[in-house]
C-alpha cells in the first residue's frame, strides 16, 4: 500500500453493508463559515477530495453545495455521482413530518439534487424521537432524496436499540469521535457486529495533541508530520476519516499519507495513547 500519490489516497473507497461505498478520506466542514467552506471545498476538489462532511448545524450546506456545483460545471468529465456529500439532522423529533421537511430543506439548500449520506447528528431526544427520526430518514432514502442513511454519536445502547427495531434501511455508518487519544473500543465492536462502518470525526483530535511526545517520535520515524500520523492511523484502522482544515496547504498535507505505512507494533503504541479525550461533545451516553 505504500508509495501512493495524494490522488490515489483520495480515490480509496470503503465498502458498506448496503453494497454501496464512499471515499475513505473526506473533508470535514465543521467550524467553517460559508465563505471558508466554499474555498476549502474548491481547493479540496482540485486536490482530488471527493467527499465532504457538512451538517444543518454547520450553516454551510449551501456554500459547500454551490462550490461542488461550480467545480462540476468547470470539469464536465466529473459527474454529480462522483461526489459524496453528507449532511446531518440538527434535532431529532417525535414528529415525523418535522424531520421529513427538515431533510427536504437540506437537499434544497445544498442544491445538489440529493444528499448522499444523511445522519441523525446525535442520539439526543430520547427513544421515541430517535426511532421516529430514523423512520423519516428511511422514507427520504426510499423517496430518493437521500442515498444512504446513518447515525452519529450513537453509543452502544443507541445502536442496539436501532438494530432491535428492525430498521427498513440499514444504518451504514456511525460517525463518532475517534483518534489515538480516544479509541472508542466498545462502540467500534458493537458497530462491527452490526456491519456499521465507523466514520472518525476529529481524527486530528482538533489539533490538541500535536505536541504529544509519542506522536512526534512516530512522525520523526516515518518522516512525516503529526497530523499525517493521525490520518494514517485512522485509515489503517479501516475508518472513514474526516480531517478538517480551512487552509489549502494543510488540507493537502493531511492526505499526503501514501508514502509510509505504520507498522503493527506502532499502531498498537498509538492505540495505547487512549485517554478518553473529548474534543467537543460526547452524547454517546444520552438517555
Ligand atoms: N458528528 C459530530 O458530532 C461531529 C463531527 N465532526 C466532523 O469531523 C470533522 C473533523 O473534526 P474537527 O472537530 O473539525 O477536528 P479535526 O480533528 O479535524 O481538527 C481540525 C483542527 O485541526 C487544525 N488542523 C488541520 N490540519 C492541520 C495541520 N496539518 N496542521 C496544523 N493544524 C491543522 C484545523 O485548523 P485549520 O482549519 O486552521 O487548518 C482545526 O483547528 C468536522 O469538520 C466535522 O465534519 C466534528 C465534530 C463533531
């Protein structure tokens, strides 16, 4: 696998339980203004990124979608189907209609015609809201508004609850915080059991641990940077990984990870850095 170009790394795809696939490395769009999202998406597409992770909460679905459309019209060899766009439901609701409308609004706002992956952003709201919201997402898939459905920040209990409800549409991913400083073994095991791929958010631990001694020693050994070790760790674990940067140089640096492979022993050393670090929120134990 070593010695792959940036374009090759960005063309890697992960297979999903529903027979579809998605890019393994996608650009995270959290904490980007609309203007930043527009420019970052453009730079990323130029570099070869084909997947983007937005959300209703990020208030940049419109600008990210428009940037994708601009790129597609300037590059007619690429089609809408070559791009993977994710959004997420801001709030679960016990009202089916509220959620259906909210999904339609995201589709319209993005301007992309459909959304590739739509997630419940968190398990908040209780069991009834989770299952009702899921039903609305399933129907949006059946209606073609959304191609695939998944969840985010679901803990073991929430995954088991959803799977026990016999969902019509299989949740293809659970997007959770995962990096060497928070390895989330219990949730990963549960997802694996049910054929749910992990999407690793905050794969760079939001730049909070770049000075960690073990990480720096590893970067020196492999002749790369600390963020590159973190992205490489994430893909070697088989996650779909979502590093965010709104700087052109960094969003290219972060995916230039095809020239080295972390040894099994070093992967285990990195796994051992787990300290349960939460960089933003942790709704995985919500009631
Ligand atoms: N479902 C959920 O609840 C959540 C989902 N997410 C998703 O995951 C994505 C990634 O997570 P996020 O929280 O953004 O954190 P990341 O772990 O991706 O870290 C992003 C931070 O690292 C900095 N950074 C990026 N690359 C470099 C580099 N090469 N050198 C130095 N600093 C760098 C960025 O700054 P700069 O931009 O200035 O480069 C930014 O401050 C989000 O954007 C979002 O799509 C994130 C949190 C919660």
